[in-house]
């Protein structure tokens, strides 16, 4: 079968098309005929060598398609079902067939497009988990960095549904997209004075809740934009390559609190995490949660898809079609 393999870490060009054996379902597993594969920032981080990961490997953590076969202890009634799934060991998705744990496969609701299902089943569960760890109160102002991104765009929608006024930060080319997604105010976080724009939009107070996925200098400036005496900051990513730097004296002096909501979300029991994903799929099916699809690339153009993500040119999710 056709697949995309990584033999060495580096830039997008290390993603190489190969012919390899089709996988077989082991105990507790299913094999999915891949119609679409999700492309995530985590995929790009593994490819770039930011996390230790055994080489070589077939890239890809998320797939959608029909169950082709099941392991010996899995319900055979799953065969032929339309599902989205996380791949075994976070690998193998950029291929014509992929293995997934049966517990990590989710039925796609009737009427929901497969690309939307892939875009929302994990990202929507993550966004819901973040906001469960840092609940939003009606009338609060929430600042979401990378607001036009895959998870950020869902956080914008969920925070708005919870009754918050949402400020989305992003690059200048994505400001209109952030507003279209649902941000009440969009600010250009490439400008050095952008926290001033957040304070201007909140009558000088700053954001009650800051959700940062970028880290580095942008994350540091997002902390500056939080309200003193009660502002809450949730750090859940570092797409810049470094986590947001923190100074304990500044945190104490300003009376702000900082937490890692993603760690809280991932510590939830497996059945609760599964329920979050199922609710995200149901919300996408009824139109409550609307994921954005940036582009669908052929499988052989996986390197191009990664290059788009690396260059921060994407709005919403990116998928591959074998």
C-alpha cells in the first residue's frame, strides 16, 4: 500500500512516499480503509524532532474511513462502519490503511462530512476539556491565541456559546477569518503593542481568561494582556517552539493564576475523554460546532501540507486524501 514515511527528522521534505505492507488488526484493534487523514501540529513536531520518536515511522495520528477488519476480540459488527479514529502509537495514518484501537474509533454521525468529523473529534474534545478545566462565566472576556487554528477556532466558538466576549489573536492575514469563526474582536499578535489593543477592547481591564497555544514571545505578550487581580491563564501549547516564559514574582504581584488545562483534560478517565469526543461530533453534526477546513491535499503531497502548517498559512484543519 502507499504510505508516507519519515526516516530522519527535519523539514517537510523528510516525508517520503513509500510502498509498504498493509497493517493487520491486533487484539483490541481495527484496521481502517483511510479515506482522509488529519494533519496536526503534533505531526509536524514529531517530524521536526521536537519529541523523541523511534525511526522510521509512517506519519499520521488521525484517520477517517470505513473499518476494513477487526482484531480477534473486537465486535465484527464494526466492519464497514464509517469512523474517525486515532492511530495506534500515534503513527500510521498517512497511508491507505491504518491501525487504530477499537476504543479510539468513533462512529461518524449521519450527515456529517468526513473531513469535518476528522477536524472535530479530537480537537473538539481537547477544546471542551480545556474549557472544563477553566470554566468560562457569562460576560467574561476570553482571549484565544491562534484563534484561526484548528483548536483555537473551536475554542472561540465554545467560549462564545458559554456567553463570553471573545478576542481572537492571529497574524494579519487571518484577522477576517477569526471574526468569521466567531471572535467579537480580532487583534494582530505580530504587532508588539497588541496587548494594548486587548486592553482597549476591555475598557482597560484586560482579558479575564487567556488561552495560549503559541508560547514564546507571543505567549508572554498574551500574559501581559490578562486582567490583573483575577485574570486566569491557560497554557496548552507551544507552536512557536518554546513554552511561554513565566516569572513567579510577576504572577504573584499581578494576582493572576496560571494553569495547564491540557494536562487536566488528558488526566480525565478514558470514558470521559471518549464522551467529550462524542459530544464534539454530535455538536458538529447539529451545526453547533463548525470546524474550518483549510485544504485537502493528495497523500503524496504530505510535505506540502506540512510546509503550509510550518509557515502558519492555514486556517482550520488540513487533511490528506490517499
